[in-house]
C-alpha cells in the first residue's frame, strides 16, 4: 500500500462514490484528507465513517464552481497545513439527454462542475504545490470522452479534462508537479444507479448487461478507480505525467 504519511490531499466530490473511496484509501494510507462536497448531509455521514476508521480529515461544504469560496477553502488549508500535496478533481454531475432534447442549462451545469470546477481547484492548489516544489494532480475523466449517446455535454467535458490534464502537465512539470487523468468505465455508484432508474430498468440488470460487454466480465467498483488514482498520487509515479489511464476492464484508447 502506498504511504501518504505527512501528505495533505484535497478530494472534490468526496462525500460518496468514487471520491469517497479515493479519500478513504489515501486516509488509511496515512494521508490527511480534505473532503470537499456541495452536499452537507452526505459529507457529514462520510465524516462519521472516517472518524470511526481513525482517518485524519477535515470537511468543507463548498460549490467548486464558486471561485471565491474555493479560494477561501485553500487559504484555510494553507493556514492549517502550509501545503497541498495531492489534488483529486473528482466532482461531477450528469444531465443526460439526446442533443435535440438537451437544454442550455443541462450543458452549462455539466461544463461548470467538470471543467470550471477542475480549473478553479487546480489554480489554487498549484500555488501551494509550486511553493513547496511538489505536487500530484489527478483529474477524473471517463470512457465517455470517446463519445457516448445521450451524453454530448458529459462526453465533451470529460474529453476537455484530458486536454486540461496534458496542458497542466506541460506547464507544471518544472515545479516537480505531475498531472494525470483516470478515465473510468462502468463503475457501480449512485450515479450509475440513477442511469438505471432513468431508463426504467433494475440496476442489477444494468450491471449484468454492462458486465457482458466488458472483457474482464465484471462491472468496476469505486476501489478499482481509487487504486489507479493512488498510483498517480504516489511519490513513486514521479516520471509519469500527462497520461490518461482507462480503468474500464479492457482497452478503450
């Protein structure tokens, strides 16, 4: 298990699902995790679990698209810890629909959370990373970046994340900061459960159908993504930057 002792990690969308699992893995590996989420109730529930596990953490209820609020969070983290070693831009939403049914609001909300949110958090995290000449930024993309029916907004945002990742890797490498992306395939989360509900099928049926299409013949779990993120977050990955790793049970790109 990778050792994150004495490191400070900021994870967005950390209240549930993939973000929560990433935070848990880093926390159980000795890191101090700063949990950012817009949903106070799920963040409080996660805080109770982490406290029982002995994980060192603090939580912030924040909308990552609100720059002044994010700026205050990073200022507080800097005041308390004087560092941010790891940033995981995980927060995301879906507003799926076919193009002719998709509203401008559906488009804007997805772009704001995925792209604007990642930009704002990275902007303030890198200031502290440059100061300490060390950092790891991991952005969550998706196999949908390759195109997915009904997800013009989400697919575009996740493809944008990949371009954002590669550009930051070029800009920040000289400061001993690596930037990589993890692109999950079908993962069992609350978000994918909502897809089943929207399509009017049982979630178990959706998982079974998806598993048949995956070479390793199973659906992904949040911990599968967390393992990949933790590799990019580790000191041992110092010569890997600007990469996109598809965690999808088979080749995607």
